[in-house]
C-alpha cells in the first residue's frame, strides 16, 4: 500500500483506524525523509550503514 485513498469506503471507524496505523508504521515511517538522517529515509540510512 503506497498511500491511503480518501475516497475509499470504510466499513467501520475501527477498520479505518487500523488501516491508518498500518500505513504509518509500515510505509510512511520507513520512507519519509528525516533531517536528522541527512534527509534520507530510515530504510536508506540503515542500508548505507549496514554495508
């Protein structure tokens, strides 16, 4: 899932909450750029430091 669609019907508030939580934890936090990591994503930063 690359992004959440705001035109998607949600069967319940709990389902929407769960999808948002999964998106933030599983994609957004790993791919967004961080100024403290020299404007790299955590995934790119980890990859550069594990080689």
